C-alpha cells in the first residue's frame, strides 16, 4: 500500500481546489456532497471557490465525505528546491507585518 499523499496548503484557494479535486476523484457531484453536508449544490459550488468561508465543522465533514484526512504540522522552512517549484510571493513577502510564526493573511 502506498503512503498517503500530503498537500501543504498556504491559501484558501489551494484548499478549495483540493476539495474540488478530491470530490471529482470520488465521482461525487456538488449536489451529493451538499446533501451529506446539509448544504445546497449552489453553496458547495460557492465554497469550492471561497474555502475561507468554510467552518471547521464543515471542513472536517467535507474531508470525510471526499476521503481526505486533515492534519496540521509545523511549517518547514522553504528549501531552494521548493522555491524553484513554487514560484511567486510567499505569504510572508505579501504581508510586511507577517513573521514566520504568524499565519498568512487570506
């Protein structure tokens, strides 16, 4: 059995894309996910594009429905390899008041 794949998330947009991809991999429609979450299809569509509006309870339930497990870990320092494969500003560089110990602004 292969080990689970992990996906570091730095933005709500990344979370929404991950939830959408997992839903599609499971062959679920937005309406089916919504029924299991007690939400309309329209609301699921909206939340996939605006994951920052999800409650923790909704996120945990959504993860269970689409076969994801949520875990939190301390952030690793960015290696030169990561910087090369993920170009663009880091959350700390987009917010001058951020420090390595504070979360990015969404």
